[in-house]
C-alpha cells in the first residue's frame, strides 16, 4: 500500500483527492480544544454560541479543521517526508460545525531538487478542504522535503527498521 511519495513521483499539476472524509463530532472538537487549551466559549459553550455569537451555534476550532486536512494528506503527500519545512499560508474561509463532513484534496504546485541535500527535493502543495455540500472551508500551502527513489533504496527501502516476523519457536 502506498504511503507518501518520493520526489520522483510528484508531478506539478497533479491533484490528490484524499479519502475517506471525516465527520466532525462535538466530542472530536471539544477534545481537541481541551488538549490544546483553547477554551473559547464559541467552541465549547452551546448557550454562549446560540445567544452571543454570530453563527448561533458552536463552530469547530479552526486548528482542528487544519489538522484534519493535514492528516488526510499524509498518505498522498508527506508519508515519506524527511521534514515539513513551512506552512506558507493558511486561510479559513467558512465555518465548520459539529456534524459536518470534511473532505480534502491537494494540488502539487512546484517541485525543486535540493541544492544542499543530495537525494532530496522540496515539493510545494496546496490543500483545500470542503464540507459535504461543497463549501470551501480551509486552504493552506506548505513545503515538504521528500526523498528521491534512489535515496529511499539506499536507506533501507520503503519500511526501514520494520522487523521481520519470527516463526514460532
């Protein structure tokens, strides 16, 4: 099963549609808020959100939306990454609510062989997140350093360090 790509496998203009999507539950959002110490009532307090906030209900915290999309992209984009170098931009364009399902897709924008690190290259991508109705909710651009196929082969193959199963003794 594919997990990430080598530098050689990226083609500028390719679009990877990440699967599956993720339906965001109230529990998911609240747990993420608590883990990251974001206690804003817009995300945690239904009464506050209903009577005091623009949207009239709890809004999913934006960093969770971004994190989900980033995670969705790993098998297609950064599963073989040596380093995540930079998030160039991050825009939240529409609110996401409990019960919404998020889908992501990533477009390859550019690729450049590393000048300082042989066997590696930098890939620039843009990831877009849509809700189940097609509404664009989040867009971000990032740069990832990935190995070439030759580098992977020279450093143990696809799953370096994976132990071989032992037979019964």
